[in-house]
C-alpha cells in the first residue's frame, strides 16, 4: 500500500513491511488527495516506531495519529504511512521479547486497539493497572479524559 515503485505506482509486498531503516519517498500525485498534501511520505521502520513507543511513560498514552505526526516531523516528511505504522506496532505487540509498552498506543479517539494480543480488553487491563481510567460504552473501551493522558513530544 505504501511502497512506491520506479513508475510512481503504489504497491506493497512482504519486504515493505519489514524495513530495517526509515525510508522517505515522494507522495505520488495520484495519492496527494488521500494524504491531504504533496511532499514526502515516511515509511517507518519497526525500530523507529518502537523507539518512540518506549518513550511513552507509565499512565500516559499516545494516539496512532500523534505517533505518525511525530515520526513525520522528526524526518521532515509531510506524512507517515499509516499502514506501515500499524504493521510495525503489531510486530512489536506480537514479539514476546519486546519490552516496549505497545498497550499505551491507542486510536485517535482513545479507543483500545482490538488487533493487539488479547484484544482491547487486555489493553484496557494494562492501562488500568497503570492508573489510566478506561470507560466502556456500547461495548467499546476508551481512555477517559484522553487529552489529559496524552504524552506530548
């Protein structure tokens, strides 16, 4: 989805989700509307996503949107690929050897990420154990007072 071949066409293969380092590419004209801008797109590596997630302190959270914004800003890009960011987060979450607190990353609205191991319920338990208030309405769990719990970089 976010890898770009020499003709400027967007494509995705297995190797594009296992980046060893961050890659900056031009946003193809055909996708400027999708990203809301022209310029550079960051394809983040797992390492850069994991390094930022490690900086989220206990009892605080980071949204996926803010995570992508911070990564883009650090690399002087206009946007960060949401697909590859999610893939990196899932690789971190699925790695039993990682100590990165992936459960502190929530959706833009503060909802739990159901794709994490154990689903949203396990993420909510982790956050509650750290003192974060998680409210459940209509079967969806969200961080209460999200703005107050957000970490700022």
